[in-house]
C-alpha cells in the first residue's frame, strides 16, 4: 500500500542521510496517510487516483503542522511516498479518515518518491501555517489561506534526486 509521510526539508535531509524514514526521536510522527476503508467510504464515487490525491492532501496538511512546530525550517511542504505491506499500516480513523499508524522505520528501498513545494510557494505556505490554528477552529478566512497553499502543485522527485534538494 502507498503511504504518504508528512515531512519538512530538514527532516527529509536527515532521512536521506540515514537511509531510513520515521526514525524514533527524529521529530516525525509514527503516522502517515493512505487510502483507507474510511477514505474509500467517504469518497464512494472516487477512483484510485482521486483517493490517492485525497491522502496526499491530508499529508500536506500534516507537513504544515510539522512546519508550524519548527519555525526555523524552510517553509516548503514535503511528503515522502513509500510502498509498504498492508499489514505494516493500521488505519486510525479516530485521528482522520486517511490516517494510518506506521509500524517502525521505513528503509529507503521502500521509498517511491517525494513531493515538495517549489521555492516560490514559501510565502503562501508561511501564511497557511500562520492560519492553521484558526482554520482548524472553522474560520473561513483562515481556511482560505490553507487552501491557497494547497493550490500550489507539489513538485515530484524520484528518490535518486532527493539529495539535490539539499545542495
């Protein structure tokens, strides 16, 4: 199953250097986002591409939350996509319809790609981070700021290209 792991550029750099994602104590959560039964139920008419996109959007919000927790990192959303056995993931519908708990670290051999904001998105992403708390409480203007960040397409990077993000 494809899982989308929210990250930051700093976190991704540490994962690339270690050759493994979700290292205990690295500041990431032990959860990702995937096409779960709850997500399928929510989007009954959606095809697999639309469901994968919905999971990616939720992961990008997770990346915004990581960025909000670390004001010193570059304001670009990062999502690492990895392919894991179904039994390595446990849906956690209490935390969200696409949320899955991930069992243990994920070696680089399981990584599929990364999705990363282009540098031009930084101001919009920073505004979304500032608005996140209010958006969570239902403020329409704040929700608009978060949606504006979502309007920026994330660039696709092959695993072999990730090191160039940090040069």
